[in-house]
């Protein structure tokens, strides 16, 4: 005959929960980004290149319009012509996404003050007569304004 267990030990055994059987954890493969198929990659790359090319062409077109306007309103100062002065005035222009000129500054350089003044007057006329072209994004560009006796 077996001896009965004391009451306290019976209560402890009743409360104890059986442990689940130990399982070997699965080794999960690292999650990798889904790579597009070669045809899809080529298509995406072609679209990216086309978009970049379109942006370059739009910027070139905007700069061409700006330079044409600068040349239209540029006047060679007679005092500079008499003195035989020539030079290049770098003009920094910012055009916003709506095509408006938002800032103009002369980027300095070693140029006679008469040529700098003529460049500032030219840009004031350009800004006053600027008709915003259709653009999708703004640009900031420095354009050289040349004053050459050969060009008049």
C-alpha cells in the first residue's frame, strides 16, 4: 500500500502546468526585396532616363529663352565702348515652378562697373517684360552676359 502524499504537495502539483514540448525553431530566410523582372527593370530604367532627358531639355529651353531675352534688351554702354572695355558679367537667375523670375543677382567677377550697371539694367528690363513659359519645376542658373566690342 502506498502512503498518501501530504495535502500541500498535491496542491502544488495540481497548479503546475505542463511545459509544452520543446520544438526546434525554424531558421527563417532573410526577407529580400522583390526584384523586378529583367524586362520590368529595363522599362523602369528607360522611363527614368526619359524623365531625366526631358528635365534637361526643359532647362535648356528655359535658359535659351532667358538668354534670348537678355540679348534683346542688352545695351553696350557708350562710355565702356569708348574706353574699349569688354567683359563677362555672370548673372544668377532663379525661376520658380510657375515660370516667374523670383531672383536676379550679379555674381560678381572682375568687370568694370559700367558693364555691371548695364547688366543690371538689362535684367530689370528682362524681368519687366518676362512672360512666364510653361514649366513644371523651377531652376536656378548662372548665365554669362558677354560684352564684346566685336559683337557690338
